[in-house]
């Protein structure tokens, strides 16, 4: 496939984008089969990433067939598998991926024509499914996106290493994952965090901690899908040590009932669970807060942290990712353990200095200025185009 890729503007290059895909140049398009277990309205950073990257590439003239088990169809090239809502509940994930592939085979054979690249999102088993789909379709390349951090066992880590050996390109949203995978991968590895929706940009500059300035109670916010990995139970332990601070949790998930029961047992009146909210309400919660808290065990690069930074919030986070150039003492704190006492100390140090708070707020905004979804999609798409062109020449 002939590729015509032009240099981006100085502004895009400044933010780390090497190429720009020209939407009005049809020779610059590709046909992609994207495999993901779920898409919005199911919650989760990976689901949001899959949907937005797909929309951005379609807007640039790419043909993207998005094949998934559960979620809403929003485009004629979205393919939701029959029985998909049943498949999404299968455990372990490797079995789910294989059932997903078996259900997808008739669609792969009868509906989808020539494919340039198969792009999968998920664990090692989804990469294996993508490799089989690539073989069925005779696609030029296989791209694997890794969103969730290192595997939690040696067996799964070995399986991931084996599966990624089948890929022609690996994309990670976490820098720590990229550094780890580059040690053994035989293909290009791109580190690129997810983009931030346009709605989050524009209002973070010049923020002041209004509640603190009035001498009122500070508000700490956390936005997350309430799964065990997010470790929101630790937030409750922190809140017990900071009764003078309000804590707001925005999000829903399987842990909600357990967390509400724990809050009741602890008698915490400074914690509110606000449930799942639409984007405008999430922004309102961020704008009404003085600090963003992340307590996760492991992340890629948390989109929730990037969204909070867009709204001018300092960040206190667990050491769940490689936050180089994103979070440090200039705009927050990274806590090296999971002790509530350590988080209390770090939160207190950020909220105590009002003048320093304003500087932290501004630095947060500046550091995410290059992560609008348009720029992110340009970089991912350019890297995929390079891989396809390389495979076509070989």
C-alpha cells in the first residue's frame, strides 16, 4: 500500500507527534479489523480508547471494522457478535477470547474483505485470536495494544511474551509496559497514552482552590470503575485519617456494594459515592475538587489522572505506573506504598500550601496539553501505517 505521510505542524511536533495522517488523501488510508471484547457504554479506559481511536481513524478516511462482544453499535462498520453479552461474562479471560474468536469466524469469512491490519486490544489470548484472524484474512500486519500493566503471574507473563512475539507492532498506553516489552520484543513498540476528550480542555488555567481559599473543607475526588484493581478500599482508610477532608468517588462497578458496606461499618460521613456519571457531570466534580486521588494497584497511564490534570488538579497517586513527565513533586505526589498513613501525609502536603497549589495546578494543565485525541490518533495511525508499508515491501 502506497503511503504518503507528511510532517505535522510545529505545534503537533512539539507534543511528540512525528507524523500527521492526511484525511483528504485516500492513498493514506488503511483497512483495519479491530478486535475488542467490549466498547462503551461499558465503562473503562480501554473501552473509551477503542471507541475514540476508531472514530478518529474513520474521520481520517480509514475503513475500520470494529468487532466486539458487548457495547453499542454507533457506525455501520461496528460488528457486535450475537451472544456477545453472554461471552463477556466467561472466565478465565483466555477462554472468553477463544469463544469470541469462534463466534467471529463466520463474520471474518463472509463479511470482511481485504484487511491491511488486524488490531487487537487485550491480554495475550486476544493477541492469539488476532493472529488467527490475520491468517484467515491474509492481512499484512498484526498490531497489539496493551492497556493494563504487567501480568499478575509468571505463567501469564510468559504467555504474553510468547503472544506478543506474533505481533508486527505493540502499542502500550503505559511507559513501564513499553520499557518492559522492548527488552524482548522483535517488533516496534510504541508508548502512547490514551487521549483526553476535547471537553476536558480549556478551563484548567488559572484555577484557585476555592474551598481552601475560603477556609472551608478541601475536597478530594477519585474517578474509577469500581473494580478490585482500583483499590478504592484504601481511599476509605485514608478518609478515616482525614475527617476534615471530603472525599468524592465517581464511578460504578462490581465493588460498589462492598465499598458502601465498608463505609457504613467505619461510620465515614466524609465519603460520597456518586455512581456513574456522564462526561459533563464528571467535569463538574473535578472542577469542584482541590485534588485528585488515584489508589490503583497497577495501571497503564490512567486516563482519569490525565483528565483531572486537564482541569487543573494536583495529583496524589500510588506508584501504579511510570509517571515520568506526567506527575512528580512539581504537580503532585507519588506514594511508594499502599499505607493510608503515607497517603494522608502526601495529601496534607499538597493541600497545606495554597500558593504552591496554584503552581501545581498550572503545571498539571501544561503537561497534558499535547494529549488531545486528535494528536494521539495521529501518532498511533502513523505508526500503524509505517508497519503496513514495511510489511508490503517485504
